[in-house]
C-alpha cells in the first residue's frame, strides 16, 4: 500500500517538473516576442515552481524512510517543512512579479501581440487540469507537500487568467492602456500571496499538532472489540501520510493486567486494519465504572 502511494506521489511530482519546465520556456518565449510582461511574470513563477517541485520530491522520498532509533515515529514531519520551503518560493515569485510589474507600469512599452491570448488560453486549460490531477493525488496519498505543489499549478492558472484579462483590455482599448498587462501581473501576485497563506496554514497546524482531526477521532471512537466498554480521551496528530493516535479505552476492572493488555492489543490491531492511514496507536487502559460517561 505504502509503495503504491509513494509511486503515485513521485509520478505526480515528475509530471509537475516536466510540465513546469516546458511551460516556463513557452511563456518566456511568448512573453518576449509577444511584448507581454504578464507572460514573462508567469514564466518566472513556473521557473520557481520547478525548484519547489524538486524540493517536494526530496521531501516525499525522505518521508518514506522507515522509523529508526532517532526517529521512532518515522520521518513524515519533513513534509510540512518542505511545504514551508515551497511557500517561500511562492512568496519570492510573487514579490518579483509585483516589483517588476510596478517598474513596468511607469515604463512606456508596446501593446502585447494578439496571438499571446491563444497561448494563454492553452496555458490556463493545462494548468487547471494539472492542478486537478495533482490535488487528487495529494488526497490519495495524504501528502501536504503534494497539496502545496498542486496549489502552485492553481496559482499559475490564476496568474494566466489575470494576464489574459490584462492583455485583452490592452488590445481592446488600444494605445494608452499598454499597462493593463502589468496591472494584471500585479493583481496576480496578490492572488499568489493569498494562496501562500492557504497552503501555509494547514502545514503549520500539522507541525504544531493542532487538533483538527475530529472526523477521524469520531471514526476511531465508533470502532470497538469485545472487552472494550467505551473510550475516553483520543488525541490524533499527523506525520507525513500517517496519523498517530493516543486513545484512552475502558475495560472491566475485574480483568487481570494481562487480559486488559490483550484487549487493548486487539483494539489496536482492529483500528489499524480498518483505518489504514493510522501509524502508531497507543492505547491507555482505564478501569470501567458504571457511572463513567465516555466522551
């Protein structure tokens, strides 16, 4: 199961790397010969995306290393750290685009070529399709860094839409509106920064062990085996593609230590069998009392 997930994630990243390389080249050539800075700004972002995708690839491979003496819970925490680095690349891209856009707004230049709209139309379709493909893989593999890479595609599609609108306005209104293209690139940089927050926030919550897995907690509490009278506290934290669980389970106080231990192990095995995304499951046994109210 894990090998299949790793292969799916790695294939998605190679797809991103190759796609971004080809698109960066296409955008730069189209922007240079078509007099469109919005397209050149797009090319800058796609170039940054290539490096961020390599970071994600490194993170995915590192996260798959087995647990060892120094990392008993595995190496999955590398994923949110890589996500932070990816967000850093996005912020740098947005800053460069915004700076160059402001510089170009005050600089007279020619109108973009009409044919650049056809290039942008094709890019928008491709990048949105790429986003949907990679975000689907991120859900299948439960990877936060792959999700960040998917949002690179979505932000690229957004900048391309902004460029399409800017060039269209410049071409429709003619002389005096050449800067519409640059204003579009500036607007796109704002969208990219907003996306940075959307990517950063869940990764930050993951590395801080934020309690945001109530649906999974409810699912865990609904599952039981013979001998378990109920559950109390349940804490879940995510590391890589796995969820580690601390669960307080109640058993009859009349059981021996060995019987209580065996019952807890049966529950642990049952949970891991029926919820494959679980990693370490630590079950603390509590004596059941008739007046106890599980929560």
